[in-house]
């Protein structure tokens, strides 16, 4: 199951460069994770300073 980014996201961008498959992109209000591309590695969750990322 892919990781998801909650509304707690502050759009700092810390997660995007950590994703080895480039599944994270900047959305309208927050960063988003492409569920079809996500490989469930968890690197984004570890890098998020606002704890806005969790396993979906």
C-alpha cells in the first residue's frame, strides 16, 4: 500500500528528493504521492519534519 501525505503537509519539499522512484510531486495545496509509482520504502515518512506522511 502506498504512502499518503495528510493535510498536515507544510509543502517544505523535504520528502521529494528522498523518493528513489520520484513518486512525490508538488500539488495545489500540498505534496502528493503517486500511488502507482510508490514502492513503499518509507524514506519520505522518515524525512518529513511535520509528520504528515504515513502508510496508506
